[in-house]
C-alpha cells in the first residue's frame, strides 16, 4: 500500500500565494512603467528633445513642448505644453461627452496625431478628434489649442 500524500501546511500555502501575488504585482509594475507615452513620442518626432532644450534659428524648443521665440529684444513665449493642450482639449470635450453618454458614444482627441500649426499669427497644437461608438471610430475633425492662451477651436463636425 502506498502512503497517502500529506497535504501541505497552511504556512506553505500562504507563502506560495504571497510569492505569486508579488510576481504578478511586479509584472504589472514593469508593464505600467514602460508603457510608452504617445505625446512624448510625437514631440520627439516633431523635433523636441527628450530632456532639456534645443536652441536653433532663434527658437528654444523645450522637452515638454514649451516654445520660446527670440526676435531681437522681443521674446515670444508659448507656455502651453503638449500635455496641457491635450488635457485642455479633453476638458473642453467633456460637455459633449456628457451629452453623448446617453447614446453610448464619446468624442476624444488622438494623442498620436499631435502636430503644430501657425495660423493668423498664432501657434496651435493640433489634434485629430474622433467619435467612438461601441466598436466603431470615425473622424470628427481637427481641434486647435492656442499655444499662448489655451483657447480651443474645432473644425469639423463640432463647428
């Protein structure tokens, strides 16, 4: 006859569960920390540095998207960063999203489409805006955030 297998002790079971939970938490932490930031990646593509600033052609490009233009003794400062512009735009669209919520829809800017535009002697951060409905997504227009004042204007469906 075989001896019956002994069941593990309570302490061993708790230790194994604790180790498993720690491994899962560490895996999640590594994933969360290494998650790429689409706005920072887009800023790099637009010629902004990863850290510090770049000075060229009388323009200082800061790593967060802040822009300073030097023209003789005159300094133009555009303090609205790319992330601030994204948050300003999301707050602006919050009212629309409240109305669209009853239809199971939402409207959001795409951070991966960040670009810059000069129009009417103003500099803007520009995002493409999309309407999401369950599993579909369609283009709703372009959102412009003034880099000096933070005001928003939208061209497209919300015009």
